[in-house]
């Protein structure tokens, strides 16, 4: 049985919607404030979802266009996986090596150029090292990394599969 190109894009889009819904549920109903790294993970997930939606609607006949859409979706989720990896690393640092808490993301966006905001956020801060939610003994960034890794594998498969 062959899985259609559109079904894979629908799955990527649905995964993006579910991931964002869960993040917003944790934020608004469970009171978990997202740290800057969490926000950046969401950006990549939304980018993947947008490219999957465009590919789903466009449904190109050209194999090259299919691969381009899949690669763009893959880049979005690769960003999320990379940021989640950094987040997990920060959470596993010894307490004396955790970066100090810095200003909030809103403040950084208002006073610094984007390049500096990106640099500051990816450096991480003390608030990113705090573990305030676990499932089966693993923190939210670990589960996010597992989720993003699965989506990344699906995107890579979509790039290199035969059409």
C-alpha cells in the first residue's frame, strides 16, 4: 500500500495543530509559562504546519515541488528539534553551570535587533533549566524532542521517497 503525498502532509499539518494545541493547553489551562526556548520551538512547529498546509492545498504534480515543500517543512521541524535539543542540554547542566535568568522575550524583542534576540534566546537562561512538568519521568523538552524527531524523520522520508 502506498501512502499518498497528500496524506503525509495532512498528517504533518495535524501533528502541528495537535502540538500547538497541547502547548497552548499547558500554557493557558495548566499555568505553565513558556520560556523563550519553548516559544522558539513553537515557531518551527508552526512553520512545518504552514508548509504542510501549502503542500496539501497545492498538491503539486512535479516531484521537484513535492520535495521542496517537504524540505521546507523539514527545515521548520529541524529548527524545533534543534532548539529542543539545546533545551534538554540546558536542563541537564549542573546547577552551578546554568545560565542566569535574563530579561523576558518581549523585552528582548522590543529593545534588541533580531540577530541579538536570537543569540540571547538560544543561549538559554535559568528559566529554561527549570523542570515544571514531567511525564514518565521525562521533562517536556525531552518529549518535545521525541515528537519533533518523529516529524523530522517523516519529513525526510517525504523528501527522498519515490513518487
